[in-house]
C-alpha cells in the first residue's frame, strides 16, 4: 500500500488516498485512532460508477463511521474509474440497458455476465486491501462490510472470516449462483431494500434474504426508488455496526 496524498477534513478525520497494486483507494481514520488505541474498520462498498463520482456519498459515510469511532476504507472496483475496462461486463451492461428499454425480461445470462466477473475480481482485491489496512498500527479490527454491489458483499462475507458483520444494499441484480453462496453467510446482516427500486428485482432480493444462513439478519425495507433511501435508514445501519464492531 502506497499513500499518495492526505488531508485533514473539517471534523478531524484523516483522509489518505492510496494505491495497492495499481488499484486506487481511500482510507479515512478518526482522530482517536492510534497505535495504542487501534480502531475497528468498515469497508465501504459502492456501485461501479467510479470513485470520483461516488466520493461525496463515500466521504459522508466515512465521516459517520469516524464519528462512531471506526476507520473506513474503499477501493476502485474493477473496470471502473481509470482502471482498465472489462469488455465482457461492458457488453452485458449494454445488453441490460437494451432489455430494460425494450421492456423485456433480463435473462440470467445477462445477469451472470454483468455481475459474476466483477465479483470474481473484486473480492480478492478487497481481501488484499484488508491485509494492507489491518497492517497499519492505528487500525485493528473487527471488520464490517457496508453497501455496494450486493453479490460482492455476499461473496466477501462468505469467504472472509475477518468480516464479522455486513450491511448490504439490495439494489442490484443477483445471479442465481449467489443464492447458494448466501447460505454460507453466517455473520450478522442488516439488509436495506428500497421497495420500489426500478432497477431491482424485489422478489429476488426477498428470496436472497431468505437464503442467508445468518441467525441474526434484519431486512430494512422502505418505500421509494433506488435513490430514495431515507436518512433514518443510515442511522439504523450505523447502529447495527456500533453493536457488532465495538
């Protein structure tokens, strides 16, 4: 991990941009973080729209995490931002757009081609990021994962034992193979669902929630579309991580 810049935000949060094997990322740490008092970590997932575009939302989430005593980290997803494009994923995205414009069902083949290559590549990168961040003296765990493409969160929660709690956003299409992986997830879950999400299959999201193997899992459903998440939903998610990371 190589830090490329740093700045102190108004609330005292230290923001450091980094690269890890040419993958851009950002780490935020609260003033309380130190080698003598390392803090827990939340990995901030996000949709594949690029870190620059997502930055305002990410920094707001990171500042809330810092206020609760947590560090937060995020990375650029494969095929996003300035990273090399993933041709197959771009083609699947175009096929998805055509299907939605035509009002035809989105095939499982399109969903698989859109999501699975991203999951296969992103999850090992998140794990490498976890290795690097946890090597810093001021960050000590435990670790939570929050948001992002839900299939990435499912895979990471299933295979990465250092993730002890996950807050997932049911706002993306889910390949059928992910349902079997969901049964392997046993950490506490807080799943956010926008009931009228225009780009999401509500029933598939409900079926995925039912498939999770976790003994503690909460579905937080609100009326409204993809971008209509109420502010209090964020408060509930923050409370979830406060319970499980402290």
